[in-house]
């Protein structure tokens, strides 16, 4: 065919009358989706929460769309419906970025290309040259469609009108900026960034904050329209005969309560599906904007998985109970994933984002100098952090369930010998010697001698440990945040007892206790160093350079002192070891 005829044929394709349908209605009429469990065609009535975001593709006033949605809500299906619309009705160079090239290739081959080929209107546009349709590129006569992983090589030297980023929360730092630079400020640019929840103040979160932050909502029979929120999922706590919580039975009592009239809706598929569409006529196709100062041409859409009607609310409660129970022991990964993946919320990498407030209570350290137990006390610990010529000491009484009262805290000068002043405070507050824990990370030989002399227990944090393996009575391995008791012969000749602790998870537990405000009672005359030491560290998330595995770690910026913070961490470890949080037999 002569070249001029090819040009004429390509131009003729662009003279077709544009559709009068909305984006989602066009997709419903034209797109078949692969591997769908609910419908062979794109069906917006199954997923009404995608209607409003999809309409932004045809809205000339919207330049950037940020969607924060849970896993299992149909994010990939929405993309499979949107891309064919763009190619057919609103063309322009298009860059789709997934987490990796392999992810993009798999999605393109198994889902996107079948969706594109299902559209009759795209048949004349499909490249005849096999070299124009590769695994990660389709060169249509009127536009290129490029797919790939989120990396610099894929983002550089490309100029496009359409940008679509998938699971942006997981991209490496700096890539969002590179991605957004690919549209070169075109007047008709369109950016879609779609992801589960990320981390607070990450690049994806910063883009979300620019939007109107609209929440997908439901409407009660009383007329109150409200966002889907786990805050309004109610359930009963069902206990077994032995007093333990029956998670499954508790989860099966889940229901959604109206924040206005308190009407409760049962966890039934018909009810969940009805509520998902109950506020679609509100003028925002179910969404309620919550940020009045969002940028004019930015739109943001947030979806909680409670709206995804095929997911039972009981499942949400069951996952929450498991995550909360594990988090209480210091392992926060499941809770973080539950918030990011199910609630589609942004997780704080820094546990100190919620400021630790030192709230003084109506008692003083002198009130407890007689060593008498407080009401409800089950254990009392002394924890000691060793310095060069001094020690920092904390004495705390604990109640069952993980509630603590600080009885004494402060600085104790060293005498360089048996540390009689230090021992005198431990004795005056009637702390049993094995329940006095002293850091053995500094001058270990001398501290082990002190353990033998006074009957104290050594303790040391391990920053690279997430847990230690114990053996149950049946021999089954059990993960705990502290090691089994170890023994070592001191230079004095006696045998000292000590244990290790997984310091980062322990610090997670302590931070949550401090932020709760009512778990740790603090005396009215608490020292200024105590206040400062409690705020000396912050939490961040590190990603393994090879595996990509994330883990939380605590860091101490600069040279701020953290001695009493460490003493509080030792207190938490001791309370865990003596089963103060949950009851039962001692592990130490």
C-alpha cells in the first residue's frame, strides 16, 4: 500500500465521531475482561466506586488523579477498562508503569491485551506489523502504548500525554518525580496514580495530599451519608470457657453501625451490595470530598475495603483481631499490612509521628519510697542502663494486662565497686533481685560480676533480631521477643543469668504504650531527662536492597541521650518475659 494511502487511512480513523457515553458506560459496552470472577464484561454496577475516577479521563479540568484503594477491589480491572477507552476515544502517547518489568509484562499479556483485542472499535487500529506489537509496547497508528517497571531507564527520554502508575506506594524514592516529568507540562496531560495505602510523607502520600481526598460513602435509611470506615464496624467479644477470646465467633458478630441514628446493618452479601450503591446519586457518584484546599485540577479517591461487597465484614474483623494481638507483642507488620492493604490508609514510618506526651499523674516518687505494692500490682522490676561513671535506674510496678506505674527514675553515680548506692535503691523499693535487669552491653565483665554479687539478671538488646525461638512444653517452636535465659561464668567465679531482647519490636510496643496515654503512669516530679530520653529516638522503615523486604528500625539522630528510654524498653521486655501482658506462667 502506498505510504500516502496509509496516512489517509490513519487520518480517517481520527475523524470518527467521539462517543457520547461516559467513560465507564463506554467500557461496559465495549470491553471484555479476562479472568473475572463476577462478569465476562466490564460491569461498573459490580464496582460502582470506579465510576467517578474513570470519568476523570474525559474531564478536561482534571490533570491528575490519585486513587488509594485496597487489594481485591478491582484496581487492575479498572485499568483494563480505562486503557481501551483512551486508545479508542481519547488517544495520546501512554506510559503504564508497574512495580517491575516482569509485573508489567504479565499484566499486559494475560489481561490488558485480551481486553484491547475484545474491543471492536480497536480492530482497525491494531498494528499489522508484528514488530509494532511487542510484549511491553504496542505502536498503534495514532499513539504508542508503552508498559514497563518503575525505574529510571523506563522513565527517561519519554514524552507522553497519559501516565498511569500502578502500586505507586512501593516505588523507590525519587521515581514519582521522574514519572511526573514525563508529560512535560502538556496542556492536555492526564496522570493516574493508583495504589494501596503507602507511608506517611512518602512521595505517593504527598501527591494524595494535593487532592480533594474524596471518600467513597454509603447512606443510611435515616439519610446520613458517611464514608465507609472500620471505626463503625461493631462486633461482640466472645470468650471461651478458659477466658480466651474466640476470634472466629467474635468476628461473626460483625455489623455496620450508622454514625447518626445507630441503626445496625447485618453482614450479609445482599446488604453489603445494597450499601455499596446506596449513595451513588449524591452528585459525586458516591464520593464525598474531605479536603477543601486541594489543588483545583487534582482529584483524589479513597476506598475502604468495607465497600467491596464480596468481602465479608467478618473477614475484616478476623484479620484485625489477629493483627492487633500480634502487634501487642511488638510485631507490627500484620497491622501495617491490614491498614495499608485493607483500609487503604497511609502508615506512619515513624512511630513518633504521634507525639509522645509526658502526662504527669497525681503522685510523686516519694510516695512509694516505703516499697509497698500499689493496688493491683503483680510484678515489680528495676532496670539499669550502664554508663561510663554512672548508671540510670528505673523502678516500675506493673499490673496485669500491661499497665505500669513508674516509682523511681534517675541518675546514680558509680562507686566503681559493688555499686552499693544502686543496690540500695533496688532494695529500698523491694524489687526481688532476679527482677532487677542491668544492661551488659557496656563493661560486660564488670556487669556480670554485679549480677553474681546482687543476684541481678543481665539484659542486652539485639537490633538485628525480630524474635527468638523458644520451645513450648510439647516441643513446638514459639517466637518471642526475648531469648531464653542464658548463663555465663563471671570473672568473680559465679554464674550470671542474662537474656537478649529483640530491641526494635520491643521499642514498637513501648512507643504504643507511651502514645496511649493511660498505660504508663508517670509521677508528678518526673525528671526533665526522662522527658527528653523518651523522645530521643524515631522509627523508620528499611528495605532490604536485594529482597525488597521491609522492616522497622529505631534510630537515634545525633547524640541525644536515650538511657531512660532503654530502661523503659528493658521494663517492657521484663513484663513480656513474666507474662504481665497476657497472664500465665513465667518464662524467666
